[in-house]
């Protein structure tokens, strides 16, 4: 079937509109569910039964959408190519004939990225590039320390084949541009684009430079191919600025930097690095900037002003790119005039700190495109086969390990889950925990979407730092972002690290999540809690004092915080130990899991705790799983335990094997709030196979312990045999 370009554009539009409806419906449900929780609440807890099932259903719907969208977009691309081939012959088309890069040619892209917000934005850009690309890619990231940590970790865990990443330290480039006064929101980082000839490796001859607020609608290889059209003089490929800024007539006495006509936009740049180096680019922009600054005092548009001033003096340096390579959506632009057909559109540039709130007749469509990539399952992008040599060895070794697994093994699902590689986005929201307190302690916990409403509650009970791992899909991560940004309570806190672990596979990777939260705590001590617990008021202060009093720095101790539970959805939270004890006597509270799993906390010795006024030592016993405060460098959780069962018990056992001393705190407590049973618990209760598998994993864990800790660990094997 041959579609004309016009019908191709229409099909694209219809597809996206349809998707947009689904997306907003989907988000709408999510929002109404959480607005309830964002209202101020007394220390009561409102249950959300069935939310898990709803979530499952919604998730499946979203995944289905992802799949459909992908197929549709791929169809369009396939047809597009055929159409274009046909048109080459019979001429007279509005579709630009497209020439691509060589097959398997490595495409280089440079991006300056600093801070938490840009680290999030750039992922959407990268997803849109990966979605359309057919070539191996090398990303050159100029980053500050925040972005380097976030993105370094993200790409390492993402494991996209045929994607190479290099990081360059932005702090080291600062002196090159910090002398330039600048008023643009991109700050000093925008100016760093001027220094790329120096910052990037000298053997790199050309690079595409992109702002973080860009979305690709086509294969980046098409843009790369344009380098071939440069004449001998040309070193920069740029799109004209689509606003009237540089015409200098926006308001009275508006005096922009000098530019050729409307000037050029630097959101998308083709940089011919080797020739720029040869003509002395560095000297050229510096001299120009110094000269202009004598009369201009500062730049308004950062690097863009300087690029334009250089071009004004040497117009022959520029290859003017067709404007659809950078459709700029900012306040006073005339972006619609740029493309006559939606199908011509190649790159959308949001071009404003207030993304998505700009005027353009197609803005709904653009918004949908943007949201699509925002929520697109990044995991799908790693399965793309590029078919070029040296496609990521990582995937090969992972596949080799997977291949070794026996599918007949009743624990196959567990073992496979353990090999799954989850993308991890550390510090999804800005935060800083810099504390000089040597006794400082971070609350460590993990959660998924259905426990989001606990965050504000915990914030009311714990003012100290928190490190939280969130298990989310890409779409849920955006819901979480909106939730967090709308919550006054969460916004008022800068000491919470939210680390997103993206969903993959069928089983809940509980210990992976705990380890992500644990490893990314930034204080010397951690309180290993669970998201369903509310700490007593003042626990943060209490723990820091206890850490100092117990000389935790010079001893190997685990401080036990006794755990209680309420089965009541509305609980007036006890303000003191005395109040707690009387509620215990009245049956408003119980010791944790009293009815279902008493052994889990029995060693805490609640009878003794009632009257204790000083910390007391207790002995480990089988199945003990208390909530403890330990040094941050404690052993990690064993990730073979996924889903429900034995995930915490194994950790406490290992602390015991390492000879941690368990000490119960007499004036500290936490209370578990009720909730509907989680998905994995139901599975555990209903499946004989699941239980047997946990048993098998337990045995393997015991064997590992004795291997690592020798005769000391024999007691665990003995315990197991006696059961
Ligand atoms: C191709 O298009 C050009 C410009 O639209 C036109 O002048 C030319 O006659 C066309 N050639 C053929 C073979 O149709
Ligand atoms: C990051 O984004 C948030 C929400 O949009 C905003 O309030 C904050 O100022 C941004 N931070 C920086 C450093 O731009
Ligand atoms: C980047 O450079 C700065 C200044 O030279 C240095 O303090 C910092 O540790 C470097 N960061 C990384 C991640 O190498
Ligand atoms: C690339 C670009 O759009 N540059 C500037 C053009 O002018 C507007 C002002 O109207 C600036 O906001 C843009 O940054």
C-alpha cells in the first residue's frame, strides 16, 4: 500500500490523538486516586482496598498501549521509507527525500546536562532518539556531579545495546566560560557548548549537539547525514531562530546581540569539530565575546548570543538546516510556518522552562508525543536489535546466564528474576543530605505506587533523612513526580532521596529495592524500616541519641526498634510509651504479627520491654526479623529472595552470622498501619510451589552462609533441620 505524505501525517495524528485520550484517561484515574492522600490528614490512615488490583489492570492497559503504539509507529516508518523511494522516481512530492547515515556508522551526540531536573528531561530526549534510531550511538554527556551520578547509574543499569556513554566533568570546563556574564536560565551550562572542540576527544571529528528539552520524531541518522552536504567552508549546521528576538523589535529599546537576520537557534547544532579546531574556533568565539561584551554587558541567551555574533562576522561558517530540524515552541515564535506538513516534522524543541504551555496549533499533538516518550517503557528500548558488530557484550553475558537456567526447575521464575536487570534512576527528585552529625541516621524503605499515600504520613513522624526505593513503571514514575510536586509536605523536604527502580518481570524484587535504598543513604547509620510503619514522634532524635550512647561507631550493634501493629484504619497515634502500653492493654494495638507470625518478633521480648528503662541485649533466634538501626556499611540483603518470604529474615541472620549484637531500645517504637494484602503475599499463601521454592532458596542461602562464615553458621543449618 502506498500512502501519500498527507495521509501518512493524518494517520500519525490520529494515532497520537487516540493515544492521548487513553493517556489522559489513564492519568486521570491515577490523579483522582491520590488527591485524597495529598489533603492534610490527622494521623489517621485511610485504607485503599483493591488498589493493587486496579493498579495491575491499569498497568496492563498501559503496557498494551505501549505495544500498540510501537507497532503503529513502526508501520508508519516502514511505509514512509517505501513512499519516499517511490517518490524519488516520480518527483513532485512534498516529502523531503531522506538520506541516512551509513549502516552501522557510529553517531555521536553531545549534551550538556546538570542537576536533577535536567537529568530527568534528558532521558525523554534519549528515549525519543533510541526509539527511531537504527545506528549505534555514542552519547557524550557534559555533566555536573549530580547528573553524572544519576545518568551514569541509569545507563549502566539500562544496558541498551549499541549505546556508548562518555562523561565529561562540567566543573573542569567552568573556568572556560565563567568569565562571561550571563542572564539565561540555562546559566553557565548553556555556555559550555562553546567549549566542545576542547572538551571532546581530539579524534572526534563531528558531533550533533542537543539541548535537553528536545524530542526526536525521526531517525537521528537523517540529521547526521546532513554533515555530508556541508561545503568546505561550513562548520556549523543550525536552524534559524523562529522568534523575532534578534530582529530587535520585540519592545522599545530591545537591544539583542548582533545576529544575521533572525539569528540561529542553538538547541540543535551540527558541529564539524575537526574543521572548527583547524580554523581556531576557540580563539574566534572568545575574541567575539570579549568584543561584544564591551557594549552588551551580559548575554541574554547564553551560548546562542555568542554563536550568533560569530556568525554575523563570518556568515560562511553556517550551513542552514531546514527549520523542521528544530521546531521551536516558545512564546513569540512562528513555528507553524516552519512545516507545511506534520509529516515533515523531525525535531521538536520545547525551548522554554515552562514546557508544554506554549502556543501552536499542533501543541496537543506535540504534548502527546512528549508524554508518549516520557511514559514509554524504557525496558523495551533495550531489546532493539541493531544488527551491527559489537552490540553490547553485557546482554550476551546476561543471556548466557539466562540460558544456563533450567526451565523445569520449580524455582525458575525466582532465578530468572534475580538475573533481571532493573533500570535504576537515583535521586529522581532534587535532594541533598549533608549532615555533619556523626550519629545521623537515614530511614530506609521501599514501596510501589499503592503505598504512595504513606509518604506524607511518614514525613509527619520522621523529620530526618530518608532513602526510598520506588518500584514503578515509566508511566507511574510520572504520576509519582506529579504527586510529589503537588504535595506541600513532600515539597517542603529536601532530605528525602527518591530512587526509582523500573519494573521488569513478574516478581517483586524486594531485596534489590532495599539494597538500592540502603546503598544510597548518605548518613553513617541507617534505620531499616518498612513503608507501612509510622515511627513514634521524635524517633529521629531518639535514635541519634541512642547511636551516640551505644557507641555504635566502635561496636558492632543492631539497635532493635520494637514493632507494633494496629488493625484499625483510624488510630489515634500514641504520643508516648505509656499511651502505647495502655492501648496495648485495651487491644487497640498488638505486637507486630502477633496473630500470624509471632516468632518474627518474639526475641524482642515485649514483656521485658514493658518495664525496661535502659537498652537490653537479646539473642538471635530462628525467623527473627526485627527493624534495626545499623551502620550503613552493613551486609546487603540477599537478592535471591524475591516476592514474599524470608527476605528480611535472611538479612537479620547474616547480621547474626557477622556477630552483630542485638540491643533493644526501651523508649522507641514503630506501628504498622493496616493495608490490603499485597499481591505477592496472596501468591505465597495460595501456591504450594511458591512456598516450596522459598524453602529451596532458604537451603541454598544457608549453604552460602556456612561457606562464608564457616562453623559459626552451622547453627543455622541445625535450626533448619530441626524444623
Ligand atoms: C520535479 O519537480 C520540479 C519542481 O517541483 C518540476 O519543476 C519538475 O518538472 C518535476 N520533474 C518531473 C519529472 O516531474
Ligand atoms: C526543578 O523543578 C522543580 C519543579 O518544576 C522546580 O520547582 C525547581 O526550581 C527546579 N530546580 C531547578 C534547579 O531548576
Ligand atoms: C570534577 O572536577 C571537579 C573540579 O576539578 C572535582 O572537584 C570533581 O571531583 C570532579 N568530579 C568528578 C565526578 O570527577
Ligand atoms: C533559539 C531561540 O529560540 N532562541 C531565542 C529566540 O528568541 C527567543 C525570544 O523570543 C528566545 O527565548 C529564544 O531562546
